[in-house]
């Protein structure tokens, strides 16, 4: 393991990085690349605009592959699979080898991917993330990431908060139940910015790995 490699997960609204076994994060609107540590080599997962990292050198922008180790992509055009999803699955297969997996990434988008014990990706789903969902109607828009399982509200603000919470968590629990009925001993993995908030509202056992994309970068780089 080379201690001076830097790993970066550049998302649509936030950026995370790992250096010397420590994790860091920043909202993109506040990020300045000058705050990053000096590194021997930089490994990046980027799902959008790479401009925030334009001043960096010795950078490898990872792209999705048809095969990596035992993992085999379901996509007919493997490079079109979002690299964040791809790396999360690579990390999941590494952490839970020879097991059926459901990888749920709750960030700007909410994604679901199923990988079987033999490493074969079965495909996935993409839904709006909580932030996108709550910005769906101008008159109700909120930037709150709080999730509440309350049944009914007596005011509009909470009605929107409770309703979107239920829509979001019901969608997740529904997908978990569906795939658990299809695949034996399914391991459910949660990652992404909203993972910790979601965990208490999920039915059954789940494993939270907050920085699974960064973990996937490390696996890809050959350090593990």
C-alpha cells in the first residue's frame, strides 16, 4: 500500500476524499482543490463536471469496465454504467465475496444494483434522491435531509416532510423486499450521503458503508 495516494469521489453536489486512512468531505459549492493534500497519485470517481479538479496533475479518472475480478457488468455498453455505481459494486464484492448483494446508494440519485454470488451484475434501478424529491414542487421545496416516519401532519411543511420521507423509505423497503424474495441470503448494503439517516427506517438487516465508492477506488487501484 502506498501511503501517499489520494482517492476522490466527485459527485453532483459533494466531494469526498480519502488520504492516509482518513476520510474528508465538502459541499462542492465550498470546495477548493488547494485544500487537498499533496499526493503521489490521485484516483478519481467522477459522475459529472470534472472542473473542480482541473488544476490537479497525475490524476487517473476511473471508468466502468465490463469485468473486474469476479465482477461482470450486466450493461451491454459497460462504460455507460455510472462509475460510482460500478465502484460501489466492486467494493461490495470485495467486502462480501461469494454472496448475493443488493447495493443501495442514496445520494443525489437513489440507485439499486443486484450482484449475485458469482459476481454477475443483474442490472439496477435509478430513482430521484431525497434532495431531488423534496425539490419537486416549488411551493414545498426544502433542503432538509431529515427523515421522519410519522403518519399524518397538521401543517403543510410537515405534511411534505412526512410524505416525502414515506415515499423515499417505502421505495427502498419495497425494493429490498422484492429482491430478498428473488435471491437467497441477500446482503443489503447502504452507502451514500443519506445512508445513516435511512438505516433506522429500513426493514431487516443492512450494512452501512458510508464511503463505498472510495473503498472501490482503493480496490481498483490494487492497494487492497
